[in-house]
C-alpha cells in the first residue's frame, strides 16, 4: 500500500532542471532511500515535498490526497515531517522548546485563551510535554533538555533535528542526510534509531543518504538519481550493482 | 535666512528640506494654475538635483551594504560632518572652496576608514539589528560632536556657484547644476574605479564572497576599510554640494538620510545603479508632489510611493529576492 | 548554588521557577508598592515614567526581541494610542471605554502595518516601518479636527469611575497596575504555543513553517499585540505629558525605544524593565551631575590644593549644559553596550548571578556565542 507517490516530478530554476521527471512511490512502513552525487536534486525533492518549492510539473500524492498545491505550513498537520541537511534548529531556544514547537501542528488553543492562560491551555501544555518526553526517552536526550541549542555539539544537534521531526507525530518522516558529520559510533546509533522508528514507531521513512553502509543496513528500497533524472530503483543490492549507477556515482 | 524664498519660483526651489522654512513653517506656496512645459522642466531639473543628493547618500548605503551586509544609519551624519569640515576650512581657516572640498573629502574618508577599523570590525558576526543600532548610536554621537565643536546654529557655506542661467524661460540655478554635475562626475569616477582598477575589482570580489576573496589573497579587512572610506567620502561630497541649498546645521543629515533610505530601498538594496535611480525618482516625486499636491502629501509622497513599490515588489526595482537555501 | 529538581511539568509552566524566586519577586513587588510613601513626590513622578517606558519596551521586546521583526517607527503607535485616547476623552466618553477603544484602534493599526510586513524581510521591513512612522506623524499634524494639529491637545488627569487620579501617587499606582497586567499577559503568551511560534519565526522561518507555524498569522499577531501594548502606553503617556503635539512622536523617539530594549537586554521581559529604568532615569541623572559636578570638584580642588581639578569640573559642567549632549550620551552608551555587553543589562545581571552562584568556578566563556560570518547564515 503506497503511502506517498511522486508522479513525474519536475522543477526548474531558471534554465536548470534540478529535478526532471522523477517518479517513485513509498510503501507504508518501509524505509526508502534516495542516493545520488551532489547536485543530483535529492534535497530539492525534499523541498518539493515540504512545499518550500513549487514543482513545475508532476504530482505529489500523500495518503490518497493530492498535496501538490498545499501550503507549506499545512504539511506538518497532514503527517509529513522533515529534518534539514544543514540543521535548521531554533538556535536561541532550549532543546525542550524546539521539541515543543514541533507539537504546534497539533495545537488546539486560540490566542485569547493563551493570553489569559486558561486551565485548558495549561492542560494542553502538560499533554504536549508528556508527548515530547516519550521522544526524549527514545533518543536519550534527557541531559540536554534545558540547554540552549547554541551550546550543544554538532552530534547532539543532529539528533535533536530527528527528535523534533518525530515530535510532530508524523506518518512519513523525511531524513535529509542523517549521518552527515557524524562519526562511526554516532552513525551506528542513527542506524539503530532508524530501524526502531520503522519497527517500533511504525513510521515510514524517506531518506537521502551518502553513506552506503547505512543505506544498505536500513533501507528496504533505493532510488538512484543523477542530474535530476532517475537512474535505477530497487533493493540496495540491485541498485548498487546497476551499471548506470556504478558509472555515475560509485565510479565503477 | 533662506536665500531662495524671495525668488519667483520660491515654492519650487526652496525645498521642504530647507531648514529655515521648515523651522518657521511660514513657507508660502505659490500655486501654479495648470501645467506648463516650462514649469515641468523646472521641476524636473530641481527634482534631478535633489535626487542626485539622495542618490549619492543612497550610494554610500549600498556600497557598505554590498560589501559587509551592514546598513550604516550614520551615513547622513557623515554628510553633515563633511559639510561642517568644509565650512570650517572656508570660514575659519579662510581656504579656497576647492581646497576645502578636497580636505573635507579626505578627512571624512579617513574618519570613515578609522570607524571601520576601530569600531565596526569588532561587531562582525553579531546580528544585523545590533549593528544597525550601533550605527544609529554613532550618528547620535556625531551630531553631538558637531554641536559642541561648531555650534548648534545654522551656517552658510560660501560657494563659487552663485547666479542663474535662463534658457527659454527655465531658470537653471548654478548651485543645482553643480549638484547634478558633481554627482555624475563622482559616479563616473567610481564606475571607472570599480571596473578598471585592481582595487575596484577586488572590492567587487570581496562583496560577493568574503571567503573566496581571502583565498585569492585579497586583504579583506583593508578592503572593507577602503569601502567605508569611499562611502564616507561620497557622503562628505554630498554634504558639501547640499550646503548651499539647505544650509548647514547638525540635523541636516538626518532628514536627507531618511529620504536616501527610501531611495536605496526603492532601487533595491544590493544595487548601485539602483541607488542612484531610486534617489532621482524620490527627488522627482518630491518636487512634483510639492507643486501639485497639498503640503502634507508633499512631505509623505516619497514614502507612500516607496511603500507601494515595496508592497508590489518587496526587493525594490533592481534588487534580487534572496532566500535561504536549505 | 541552587539546584532545581523538577518533578512535574507544572514547574516548567508556572510563572515563577521555585519558591525562592517567588519570594524575591514578592519582595520586589512590596518594595515597588511602598515606594511612593518613602520618596519625594518628584521621584514618584519620574518612576511613573519608568513604568510607561517599560510598557513601550515590552511592546518592542515582543516584536523585535521575540519575533525578530525590526520596527523603526514604533513611536507612531504610541501617538495613535495617545491621540485616540485624548480624542475620546474630549468627546466625553468614560475613561475605561476610551482606553479600550484607543487600544483597539492601535491594535488594528498594528495589524494593518503587519500585513505588508509579511512580504518584506529584515532591512526592508525596518525602513517600511520608518516610512509608516513619517506618514503617521504627518497625519497627526494635518488631521486637525481630531488632533488639533500644531496647536496641540491638552489632556486632563484620569477620572476613572468618578475617582480622580490627579496626584503623582495615584497615577503611579495606575501605571504600575497596567504594567503588571501587561507583564502577566505577555508572560502567558510566551509560555504558550504562540510565544514559541514567535521565537521560531525569529530563529528560522523555514523550519517554523515545516513545524506547522502559519507565518502570516503569527507575524500579524505579533505586530497587532505589540501595537496594542503601545496603545496602552500611549493612553497613559497622554495623561502624563498632559499636552499632546505631533512633534513628540518622532523617529528619534522610536530609536530611543529601540535603545531601551537593547540596553536592557534583547529577548527577555526583564530587559524591558531594566532598559526603561535606564532610559527614564538617565536624563535626570545627567541634570544632577551637571549641577553637582562643578561644585563638588571645586571643593575637592580647594581641599587638595590642585586648581586644575576645579576647572575640569567647570568644563564638565559646561559640557553637560550644552544642548544636544543628552542625545550624544545616549548614543555613546548604546555604542558601548553593543561593543562590550551585547546581552544588555539583563545579560550582565545573569552573568553576575552566575558568578556568585558558581564561585569560584565561573567561566567567562559560558556566555560566548558563535558568530555568524557567512552570508547565508544571516538569512533566516
């Protein structure tokens, strides 16, 4: 059962076709990875799905609905969460505030009740905090709870990105290069977490990655891109052995 | 006494930026019934002159912004300092006008470079808003310094551009012609400098990509100081050219800076030709509005136009909309 | 050193961190309430100015400190609130109704100004607000039927429900009351999702959108709420200054408010209050110094037998007496604060508290922030 489908997706920036006729679908509960050299259009696809960019062609279907024209701030409520390649955390807020912000899509209080901080708002705050604690436990972030993001090391920030995306209670999680900048130990942790996200939390994962060991370890299916065009799609082994992919990407 | 209130075109030549008229608020506006070509040409010339001043100050803003991403809210006060130094050279030290022009330009330029080296270099990396407030504070200090050093009254700078030429009914004041000529001369020199000299090209490189400039061996900090020097020098020149029109006082820079901002924003903050074009547009609007509309609208017409342009095209006429790449 | 052992979510949510904090704030509240009975009537009046400025600072703190939208023309909203309130009082409306209407009108104006702000960023927004302020100032001068233009508009003392607040002491309590309400309301917003959404907009708009924050609504609300607070301050300002004129609400006043929030400490409610204390009390302080320095240095010179000290004192006194020096001193302090203590008075207060609580293991680098150099880092 396909949770997310991209049909013939294209976007051009001026004369450059960043994404050119890419089609793929992501089944419910699988980990789908997009690989490709730098500049292949991987993050651009993510930006299209998050609706930061508008596609010049093609369609995006999520959970049976067409989301090609949905406004960017409505995507989180639909159930799509993403992490950013270059860490877009809220630097001058604490980790806890970052995670609580992810609950914003599930906010049910209006301005005036917040202005007076009515008991209903207080109750909802406690609910949000309880929900966020589950994620903090899952990713072992307890000791950083009240630290400002500016004070945290890079590895912890990467994990916080993941935590923040998880706090939105997504059905589809977009991970943009989750292991970039992490050492071997941290990458192994990330691999375990992605597997837990898939099996324990039941969230579908769409991932962009360069680290082929991580890709082979966690992915169910892989799509290889080059210059915005799809090269091959299949299991990690099939894609790695594909001649086009070897030529373009792995230097074979 | 405003030297233009007694002429036949007093309404048009004594601009709303004339400090005496603004102060007494007894400015008589001659109503011209109906448009005549002569009137229109007169307005256009005067608007061009005023616009050139705004354009020069806006040019200073944009030069600094392009290089360092800082907005220098003290630009107007550098203009004021330039005017005062020239006044001091001519009236106190009894020097020739052109010598005073040169001295003022060089001194204020050196001061601008010093500002960059001593003060601005320390705040690189702080959020933009903090640096903007820093320059506002500096402007305040300059105004007080001027008030303490030279006095808080209105002063006149004697210039060699007295008199008018009349061509076909259109009165060309030599002061105004000097402003336009001076602006185009200055802009021409700057254009040649940036395009054909090594330092100019190095400046362009630095403003586009600091890190790459460092790698190419360009002394980036020195270049920044030079850009500040040029910017301050341009402001000083604008101040000296403006002095005969608005007379010199400590607040002359502030009013001009506000309109020059509008000009820079209108042209698009990253664009040097945009600054000039924006300045001239603002100047023309001010003059046309002053002749055709009521007093209140005359003062605010440039800002209203700027707001309309920003609403339709937020990046100004020549600017580009930058978006963070995620 | 105080350790906070958290056992419930309530501890994060409630107004005061723990019993000790509540105690100290309570003590401060008692001090402030008792102040009018302890000091001279003149200083009570000056402290009312502190409260009004604190309201203005709070307004700008919400917009600039928490949402990250710079406004260079906020004095315009102060003027709108002041003139609206004065106008409705003149029409004979009861004080409370007039005040509510003034705040409502200013809030609506803030919302209107916020709409085009949705499309503009950074410096463009700042200059657009500047243009707006110039236009509003012109409106104050020209709309004579409402504002009496340059002739000015006298404003009487407040009469609320028949009680007249015409002396300094009662007005002090009135201003304090409104300041406390405003602080409470703002604190409520800041500990609720709205406040977090504002901080998100300040730090990273794109990430905020991905988390479901509708930028347009929150930016507009920030402008509207900020303007509303300014309207409230404006109504009190009108009573305090007693005579409204268009050339009170200038760009220079807006800049003074920005100075207030920066010197106080951007990004905290305490900063608004600290900044207000600074801005309201500096001019009287300068006046006192101007009068007392020449005499005290002269007597010091006579006592120690060094005449130059006496002439130095006279020179300082003469310098401080010149026109326009106050603005220069404000500018100098602003420059020094940004260069030396960017976190403002509140930042320095936090550092001092940390120093004493972690003595002798205080590390200066605790507050060091990473600077952003690359151009792309500046775009939010």
